[in-house]
C-alpha cells in the first residue's frame, strides 16, 4: 500500500475538507485542491502509457518534475564556473555582461585547470602595442570577383528563420546593421525580418535551394537572380554540411510552414519540404566550381563561398584540386565545427559525426596553404567561438574571420534551457509561438547584439595588441601555446602538422597528407582507386 500512500493521503485530505466544508473558505479550498490531486492520482492508476504512474500514482510525477527542472538545477546550483556543457557558466556570464555593456572582468584568478591539456594561452610580447583600430575587417573576393565585400572579423553565423522566431531574426539583423557586421541567413533563406533589420546579409544556399527553389526542389537560376539582386545581400554561401548534423539533410513539416516561412523559402503554406543530404545542382568538385561561377555571374559578381564541416579529408583536398584545374576559385570557405550548433540533431551526429572545429580548421588551412590558394581564398570558421581568445587562436591558425551563432543567441537572452527543438523556448528565441516571442523586445535585444559584438571585438584587439600586433590577421601559430601534456608545451606551429605554402604541389609525398592528396580527385568526391 505504500505505493499508493500519496494518493490515499490526498483522498483523506479531500474527504476532510468536504466534512468541514461548512466551516469556511479554508476547508472549501482544501477540499477542492485535494480533490483535484486525487482525481489526477486516479487517472494515473487507470492510464496505460506510463508504468511508473500506474504503480506509483502521484509519487512518480516527482521524477517528471525533476527531469523538467534538471537543466536549471544543474546550471544554477550544481555546476561550477567551468563545468557546464555545451557552454559553461563563466562563458555565458561573459556574453551576458558584454551584451549588457557592463564590465566582464573577473576577480581573484582563473577558474581553469591551466596545468592540464588541452589548455592554451597567447604568447604576449614585451613590445605590446595599443591598437587604435576598433573595427578590423577583411576583404573577401577572389581575383575576378567584381563586388568584393569588406567583412568584420566577427559575425553572426547561420540560423534560419523558422528555427528562430521573427523577433529574434529581426533583433539580430537590426543589431548587425548598427554594429556594421554581417548576418548569415541560414538555409531558410532571406525573410522579411532579415530585410526589416537592414543588416548586410550572407545568403546561405542549402540543398533545399530555399529562396530559389523550383517546383521539383531543384535550383531555379532566375529566382536566384531575382533574390541575389537585393543590395542587402553581400555574399552567397553554398552550404555543403553543418556542424550539428553533417550529411544528414532535413525535413520541414508542413504544419510548421507559416505564410512568412513559405514566403522566405519559396514554397507553399503547409507544404512539407525536404532538404536532401547532398546538392542536386552538382555532383563532383569540378561541377561545384562551375556552379560557383554560375552563382557569381547570376548575382552580378558577388563573392560566393562554401560552408562545411570536415568529414573525409580527401574531399577538402578535392575542392582545392578542382579550383586549380578549372581556375574558378571560391571566394571563401567557412569551416563549421562538428561540436554541433543551434540546429537540433540526433545525438550520434552531435557527438560523433564531423571533425571538431580545431581539427577541421587546421586541415582546411593546410589544404589552402599547401596548394598556394590561401592568399586568394579566404578562410572563416564557426562553432563555440565567443571569447576574444577563441577568436584570436582561430585566426592565428589560419582563419580570416570568425562567426558565432549561439554567442549571439546568448546576447538575445538565451538561458541554455535546451528547448530549441520543441517550440517551447522560454526566452522567445528558438520558437514560432507568438506568445513566447512576445516577450522578446526587438529594440532592446538589438542593442545587446550590437554591444556583444563591439565589446568582444574590443577585447580581441586588446589581446592582439598584447601579442605586439596591430591587426588580428598578423597573428601566427607561434602566438598560441598549446599544452600537449602536463610537462610538455609547444607553440601551435609545432603542436600541429602545418604545411608551408605550395608544399602539396612541390612535395606532397613528404607531408602527412600524402595519402589523402593521392586519393583526392577534381572530377569526383570519391577517393581515387575506389
């Protein structure tokens, strides 16, 4: 009977309340409340979906409550400053403070375990300098690109309208406009809310070809030309894969396709549409470069790049071989970290598919440097890059700029409740629920987006100056010290197998990429010999 003790107690209290009903409102309230709890317990007994509820009516619901509250209890009560995942408390607090434009300095020393790998630090200079540049930028545009773009070194990574709500997209775009940095549209194309904010946009073109999609789901050149003519769109980004679920594709259920989403994606309201795992407009590296040239022409000469999480290493090298063979260059490459991101995905993909950002960045840097293309093809990266040191270390290892998505979500007020996938985001960011979105004030959050960017870039330039440099582009792998073991420390140019300019062309056999280089082919993504 102990299994039913809570139910029995609730029933007795309800009966007592009924017995003393004439005595006043306290007895009446007690009877009603306890009666409702008793009815809930009885429903637990007779339902058949949950075994625990049947065996332990009412009592087993404590487990459900604990599961619901677990992320909050863990985040705010249990975890230390640096234990939390995906982002720890220290990282989140830093972003919140910078977004609110208050001091983000920390007292009494580091919380990190600096004596254990993989701890890294910046080698500062005895001849440190003060950097006057508060808005470092990089010019994006390979030779022959008629409309190169001057990009900030820190921008908003891809997040689609549909994954994020209208208020969040508008606030991000408004903040980016005020701060002079770009906003990647994500695969969901350019929405009215991106345009309303007024930011410079990078139009991400995924395998679903949203915004330029024909009736059969293929690429429509004329629709692409019409959308790309928008002066707000500064660059085009072909999405080959994303860190959250590389090689997975996706399905947008028709129930989620509202009028505004349908307008942005070029589909019908209520129509379920599929993003296949791979593109239909090309199937080989050479065909991809020809597609790049076509997009550049249709857009009137705007830079065209590619975004991917690194998987098969020979495929990245195959892109480089295709550029060398055709003479058609990507304007930029964006490496997305396999750590996952804003996109919800199966756990196997989040945890075990795709190279982590650092390894993907180093591989792509080696591919471009080793083929002599790095001077003309810009390299960017995205994935958990929210601090000045994270940005500086990535740029030292070859990135020309850095994007972040979750960092700007925190700037909007995200509390890492882990409800991005179920339309129940409590802060109104990752939801299409109008009631939840109502709490997100666009004007207030836009200011926080601008503040986060400004204060992070300001901190970056302080770090750059400490290294004795005037621009983040001057950082080199030698500036980053990497703890290999508790006793061994190496500068990054020794800790990683970094290639020299043109080394894959002159002495591929003498490099650690010799095998992958021989497997890579410009005319196929498959490895040679297979």
